[in-house]
C-alpha cells in the first residue's frame, strides 16, 4: 500500500515537472517572438549608432569624419542588412533588435556578396 502511494506521488511529480518545463518553453518562445516582432527603428542618437556614424539617410554622412564612405553605399546593399530588397526598414547584424533604414549607412558597411 505504501509503495503504491509513493508510486502515485512520483507519477504526479513527474507530470507536474513535465508540464512546468513545457510551460517554460512555450513562455520563452512567446517572449522571443514578441521581441522580434517589436523591434524598433535605430535611433541616430544611440551611442553605438553615433560611434559608427549611422545615418538614416546616407547622403547625410559626415564624409570628412568617415572617409571610407562612398556614394551609393546604403544599408540595403550592405552584407549586414537583413531586410528584403523592397523593405524601407530591416534588421541589421550590427544593431541587434533594431531596424535600420534601407537608405541609411554606417561605417560597418560591407558590400553585399
């Protein structure tokens, strides 16, 4: 009798543990999906953006300070850009969780392969 009670308690604990792990996994996935869907536009005043000379409009790049800038370089034709060709804004591997303007530029620009 005592052994049956112990077995039942173990089964109950295993069920609860399994449900807890499953709930945690679903919650983590939901938070991750929400965070990706809620990415914000990169602010030009962001410290990392300023350090890399990021501008929403490549025509406004300080060419004296960022001598590596060349006309025609934009986020849309950079290797780091994760948006689609027609997207106005897209993700960037340099600025995780933020979106950059396709017409923008920063000094981390690398020609898209």
